[in-house]
C-alpha cells in the first residue's frame, strides 16, 4: 500500500509543478 501512496504523491507533485 505504501507504493500506491508514493505514486499518488509523485503525481500530485507533478500536477502542482506545472498547473
């Protein structure tokens, strides 16, 4: 389950990086 969380975090960061 930790992997999923990590993936979500990465995606969120990507989204926040370039809105």
